[in-house]
C-alpha cells in the first residue's frame, strides 16, 4: 500500500484542496471583482456566498503571489544586501502610495499581465501588497539581453526611481525604462537557499535619504556638537571653543 493511501482524509476534502491549489483564477481589483466572483461561484457545484468565495480566491491569490519562489528570493535578497532599512521588503515604496505625478524611489512588484502594444513597447500589470497598477515598459527593456526575455507573468521586479502618474485616485500608471530595473527574479526560479543568496552581487542603487538603510548613522554625523554656556560675573555668556566665555574674553580685550 502506498503511504498516501493510509491517510485519513475525506475524498471531498482532498478534491477541494486540489482544486484550490491548482486554481489559476484571480480577481479583478475593485468592485468588478465582486461581479467576477459571483460568476465563477455560480458555476461551482457547491456554491458559497459571494463574499466568502471572493475572500477565498483573494487568499489563494495572495499565497500564490507572495509565497512564490521569486518573491521569497526578493525578500531574502533585500535582507542579505541591506537594500532597505532593517532589510525589510515592507520598507519598499508602496504602489498604493502613488499620487499625481511622482517618483517611486524603490519598488518590489510581481508581474501579473503582459500585453505588447504593437509598437515595440509593452503594457504590464504589476502588483505589490498594497495595490495593482498598470505600467508601460520601454522597448529597450525588451531588447535588453540581460532581462528582456525574462519579462513574463510571474517574475518579480526590483525597480528604482520610477516615474508614476496618477490622473485620479485609485488609478496609477508607471513608466519603466532600462535604467529603472535593478533586478529581475525569473518566474521559474528555484527555491532560495542561503548559499545561493550569498553568491549574488549587491546591485548599485541610489536611494533618497529617507529610505537609506544607514540614515540613522548619517543623521548622527550631521548633528552639530552642543554649545556649552556658563555664567560669569557679568551675566550669561556662551563658551568658546577653548572653554572660555564670551563675556570673559570681552573683559580681557578692554583691559589696558
């Protein structure tokens, strides 16, 4: 008897688990996702409430995106090289923070859709834990031999100083050029190990001071030494670099 045959698992539970694990459906962001969930749920033999079904799909989608090998690589890569404060991916710029015309300093995102526009460029949908937005990828990115061929659904991108435009709330467009790309983690990359992570090279990136992982140390160097003041017989006076007060120095100057 095979080992799995001795497991005490109900057949219907096993089938449900397999279906959830193999599901490739994701919900459209926003209110349209509720309509999509209702349509998918209606086709199921054992329909759930629409809200519960939507939550189940959202949960499965999150697990598939942010527990995938490319995302795990990204988390450990950032931590090992100290690219962000405290080495945490959570300190990357959130796509959901895009407002009006702005520059996103450092973004970690997963590609959800790819659509060539027929002009040599590509429209892609990128996602992080805060939002999903559309991005325009310049043709030079696609022609780049280092990462152009790997830009497909499922890859994770590390981007820096990305231009973003938000014409209205909840709508954001990102422009990606070759110089914006820091690193690409392939969709079919293996599971990360300490040995593989340690063998990677630290990328050259330029972050704004507020995101620099060494910001606390830099601020300490910029703090001026405090000026010590002491009281003299002629009143309050500040001390000079040699420890004497300004009032005392003035009195000495006036002596014949």
